[in-house]
C-alpha cells in the first residue's frame, strides 16, 4: 500500500528539481544577458569617449595652428613696419607690396582675426552626460572644459586695446578714395609716412611684443592640455595619427592614371585667383595661376595677371612629389580690359604691379619654399575630385588643397 505514495513523492521531487533547475537556468540567463549588455555598453561608452577625446585633441591642435598663424603674421608685419619706418627715415624707397602690407596690418576690417570651430565643442558637451559611470570621466571633462574656457577667454581678449587696429574701417574707405592712394606710389608712400607717425599707430606697434607673448602663452597652455588628455586616455602618437589620417582623408589613394590631365582648384574665384595644374604623360607638369585685379577707383575694368612654372612629378603610394624648376617661371600682364583717363595713369599702374609681381619675386618665393613639395593625394569614386594634403616637416598640413578635374 505504500508504494504508490513513494511514487507520488518521487514525482514531486522530480518536479521540484525541474522547477529549481529552470529557475536557476533562467537566473543564469538573465545574469548573462544583462551582464553582457552592461559589458558591451561600457565598452561602447569607452570607445565613444576615446573617439571624443581624439576629436577634442584635434580641435585643440587646430586652434593652436590658428593662433600660431596669428603670431607669425604679427611678427612678419611688425618687421615690415619697422623696415618701412627705417627706410622712410633714411629717405629710401620702400617696395610697393611692403607698403600695402603694412597699411593692411594697421587697418581694422571689422572682423575677428581668427574664427574657431565650435562644432566639436558642441559634440563634446552633448555626449559627456552619457559617460558618468566611466572611470576618470571627471578628469577628462575637467581637462576639456578647461581648454574650451581658455579658448573663449582668448577670443574675448582680442577686443583688448592692445589688439585694436589704429586705422578704422571708415578711415580706410576714405583713404581708398584719396587721390594720392590710388594714383601713384609716391602718394601712397606719403600716406604711410603720415599714418605711421600717429600716436595710435605707434602705440599699436609698441604693443606687438605683448600680442606675440599672449599668442605664445595660449599656444603653450593648449599644447599642455592636449598632452594631458593623451596621457589620461593612454593615447599613443601612432594611434592618434591613424585617427587623424582616417578622418581627414576621404576617398582612396590616387594613382598616376587618376591625376593625369588638367585640374582646376575648387573654390577659386575671378578676383581671388584660379590655379590650374596640368599633369603630362612624360611626368612633367605646369602650374598656372591667373588673377584678375580691380584697379584704383579712377579706372574701370580690370587687369589680368598670370604666373606659371613647371617641373617634373612622381607619384608613389599616394605620395605626390613636385620637383619645381625655377627657370620655368614666367609672368604675363594684360591691361587691355582697363579703361583709364590717360596713358600716364596706366604707366604708373603698370609700374606698381610689376614692382611686386615679377619673375624675380616668384623665384624668391620658390627658393624659400624649397625645390620640392610633397602632397598626399586621395581621389573620390567619380575620379574627378581630389584632396591634396601638403607635407610640412614630416607631417601632413591640415589645410587641404582641393582640385577638381575637368
């Protein structure tokens, strides 16, 4: 009589065992599912944070490049101004292009001398909330925020008195209409001689060293910020450079067949100038620059100025090397589209242009840049758009030179 009861008890034990195994398996499944999901989420967040950190470092280095250019321009223009002041005091004849460069240096054109890209800052701000659970997130946010606060501070400092150009835009417009400015080199020289001895100009020139020091200080501080972020994230220079290369270079490496023929610089305009490149089968090339210049207000129309040079080229694994030939440099001027009151006015204008746009000036520029120039060239799917990054001191310049094939 007890056998049936034992069987029932056995069935119950088996059922309990199955239930426990099911609960245990389900629990394990839940733990694994959520644990894996949490692991993958953390891993993705770290990847996003790493990407954002490299994006910020790139933004810092771009900002440093822009400030460095301001510093280089400041030093160059100040030296020009000092040279002009010396030459005028010694009754010497300053070059026309130097006079115009100094005048432009002193004029307030109503725009900020530098514009930063705030898109990367907005991207960082939008994503940092998602990283609260990540280790060392606070340190990263503090470092990045420190840089962006410093950059805004720098932008505001450009409104300081030491950065205020002494010649207002209204004064510039009046000078443009001044007969001496437009009709003769002597008239413009007299204008510069008058301006350069004004108190506001002397104050601006005297503050040049302060501007250079400020540029250098912010450069160094931002470079330190970039190093600190790299150190915190454990980023190697190789890893960072690979990120930059992949993010900047669109398309694929160009071949010799891709670049053969004629290219025209994208974004070029009638008055800013158009650059053309012709690549020949025999690995020679010709570069031509055509610019239309609006004349002084006492004339109408425009003049056409062309400079060109050639040499040989070679392309290997996307690296394009130009071997420039200084003896191939040529310059032409076409004044036929100009209308002026007299031949004398035209002669004066032609003499001024020839003073700063001639073969000797072009050769000097080529000698300063060196006999060769190297670019990394990529091409898009259409084989009609190219991107060329110039190599400077074994690094790729982030100022891309863009060409469109005709």
